[in-house]
């Protein structure tokens, strides 16, 4: 299988070695490694050089980060242009749902437009180079992102760890967008519901590691081998054999990312 979304650069060196070794034993053949800023993009490119068959890097700026200044944006975009052939996708990009909520709670002002503008620059880059996009856009933000994807004529969109309203889910499914499930598929009823209804040929499995999980994964280091559990849970919800689920999730990921 393939872990369709992981922050491998956020693990320490000993953990990375252990993760790669466990992958080989667990039957995990590849990782889509997303980035959070320029430094993180460079780290993921270095990991792709170290593990060329395994690590497929995506470059971008995580939307839950503080807004970058203009110089940072230009440095990142020009570096991405230079390394364009090395990147599998543009990501992680999107809109800052959790940051915005936190600021609102604290009664602090928040400029969503500046984040929308930043996202548009990445979408324009993706359109120009024909790259898929890895999106962090949940709940009402996903509607806004769908509008932008249509405006920039981007068809290959992966909404990772997605959650949102029924009408948004329907719109995304109809437009052929992909979503992915994390290990919380084993214990979050909202996600199980989504997994039952979303088209089987538009879903993938991910860990978003090193993000920690609860339920049966409490206290464990998040690892790519956990996508095997995600596949098992998805198989049960879909009423198919685990082997069939693993194949389907793997094929979907390979088709979407061209790996
Ligand atoms: Zn992520």
C-alpha cells in the first residue's frame, strides 16, 4: 500500500530509519511526503534522494502556519519552479480552519483573504505545471476551495483528512476529487459515515504522521503501516475483503499521483 499523506520530515532520523524498515516488513511501498514551508520542502527533497523508490515529495506551504511575508512566498515559489520536475504534487496547501477558529475564540482579528490569495498563487502554479494539489480544507472552507479549483481549472485535487457537509461531499465526489482516510476511521463515526458513501474509486489511505491518534492507536508513534488498519476498516464499511480494499486504495493512490 501507499501512505497518501505523511510529514516524514517531522520525524527524527532514528524514527525515519525505523519507519522505513517497518514499511518493508509491513508491505508499504511508498509515501506521499507533503511539506509545510520551504525548509520542509527541502528536507523532503533530501529524503526523496535518500529513498528514491519510496519517498514521493510534494512541496507547499501549510495553511495553518502564520501567514508568510512576500519574500518568503517568492523564495518558496521560485525554488519550487527550479525543482518542479522532482515534485509529485503541490502541497500541503489550503485554508486555515483551525487557526481561524482559535483566533476567533481569543477575539483576535483574522484576515482570511490573505490566505485565499496565497492559496490562489499555489493553485496557479499547479495549473501552470499540471500538478495535482494536496489540500487541507475542511468544513465550509472546502466549498470556497472548490470554487477556486474550478476557477483555476484544476481537476486533480486530493482533500486529505476531509470532513464536511453533505452537499460539499456530493459536489467533491461529482467533480472527481479524491479524499483520504486516516486511522481515525477506526473510531470516528463522522468519518465512518463518509467512508460508506464516498465513491470507492476516489479514496486513499493516509496517516498524516507524526500526528498522534487515539482509540486503538493511543500512545503509539504514528507510522505508515497504520494504513493497513485503515484499509481493514474501510473494507468492513464497504463490505469487501481486506485484500480487495488494500488493492483498491493502492490503485487509487497510484492513479491519482501517477506513481
Ligand atoms: Zn498534513
